[in-house]
C-alpha cells in the first residue's frame, strides 16, 4: 500500500461499515482518554500501549521534538525495542525532510527508501526495521514520529488500519502538544523540577488522598549548604551548574511517582506518597550522600557542596493544612542547618 486514501460509503459492504462504526466508537473513547491525561509520561505510555493493543504489534517507539533550538527528534519512550536513550533523528535526514511536506503515514517500503541508505538514519533503520512510521503533527509542525514493527501474526496492515492510525495520530498529536505545554508551564526551566505553585497544589491533593486512603505521606525539605558562598566565589553560572546537578541527583534517586520541586532559590521540596518517615529517611540519606559525593569541575580544580534535609510525615491530628506539614519539615531543615549542616533531621526527633 503506497498511500492513504479515504473510502466512500458506496465502496463498503456491510462488514466494512460495521467495522468502520466500531473503529469510530473506539477512536472517540481513545480521544477522550488521551485528552483527559495531562501527565506527559503517562500520556505517552498510554499512546504506545494503544498502538500495541489496536494493531497487535510487540514493538513501538516514539521520537519527539524536545529541543527548540533545532528540529531534531529525540528518543523518548519505547515498548519492545532496545534503543540508546541518546538516539536522535537529525533534522538533516531524508526522513524528516519528507515529513515536513508529507503528513501521511508511510509503509515499510517508503521507510526503507528514506532511511536505509541515509547516513543520518541507516543505523536506526537497521535496529527498528519499521513496518510503518506515523507522523505526529500540530499546526503544520512535526512534533514526533511513531515507529511500529510488523504485527505479531505477521499479517499486513490494511487500508482501514492505516485510516484508523491516521485519525489516531491527529488526536494523539493534539493531546501530546497540550500535555507538553502543560508540562512546560509546571516545570522550572533550569532544573526540570516542578515549580512552587504546582508543588503547593499537589501537596494539598496528596494530603487529601492520604487521609482518604489512610496511607502514609512524607515531605522532604532540602537546602544546599553555603550556596551563597558558591555564587559569590565562583559566580552564578557555576551556581546554576550545581543547581542543575542537584536536580539531576534528585531525579535519579526518587521514584517515578514522587513529586520533586524547586521550592525557591537553592531550596527543594519532595513529596513522597505512600511513604512513611522511616522509608523517607533512607531516601533522604541517599540523596544527601550522592550530593556530598558529587564533584563539579572548575578552572582551579573541583568544587563539592552538601545539602541539609528536613523530613516530616503527615499527621492528620496536628497537620490541619498543608502549611502545617511544610512548617514542620522546614523546622527539621533548620535544625539540620543549626546542628552542622550536611545531615538529615526528622521532625518527630525535635
């Protein structure tokens, strides 16, 4: 099948019409599900599993436009394939040149023609050998590509399936764009952690959930030690490098459902859902040790920094609002500062 075309009703028999109605109903349900999900990673994962479930494939991978300084696409998520996280599709590739002016799904033959001999994509083609490539576009901009393998039963994609995926891609493109805009509005651009306002909203939500489910909830408040001295001595650019490095350590040492934020300046807050204070102390101590062990290169050698952390577990008998929990975690943080810094202090030990 070389290109996509629309059926007319006159060309369809009863079975085709029934399938078309079923597919449309299915698309409406999928569109509603995608449009209601603003959590970016959850949305992308849902999209991949929709492709797998609807087309009965075992391999799918998504590349997205994440760097606004160029038009390269970066690997974002996969199910079934093993892809180097640093893999990119160059803006100079024949594949992206094609999709800048052609918005239709391409089949395996076209994918091979565009990718197999192109130095920018030949290695990726050898790895994926895609059966189809689906463009995600919004406002005449290519936001990403979905690569799908052959079906598990090794049957070809039908024309109706191409039409289904074409319509799905339009819904998915809008959902991905909306989710990305929402994510950009809730993330601190320097650190990639959530902003203060988002943290406050989520903490209030998580407290309500903890009360309703009777599950533990713990808050970490952390502050880099002597950070002003770093800025004064080595300059703000070096301070920014340390802030980014600390944020990266936080990302790498918490769970995917934890909520890390930049509370302000060099202060961080982390919401640990379904976590009691003992488990939270282990997480906090691991963070403290990783920050202490990390060296940052400067002209005269290297610089290290430490972090102080206060932790408090939500207690419905004394935490009437989220402010009460923040205050107790803050008091534990100030105690850590007052007793020598580079340590973890629990609120219930004060």
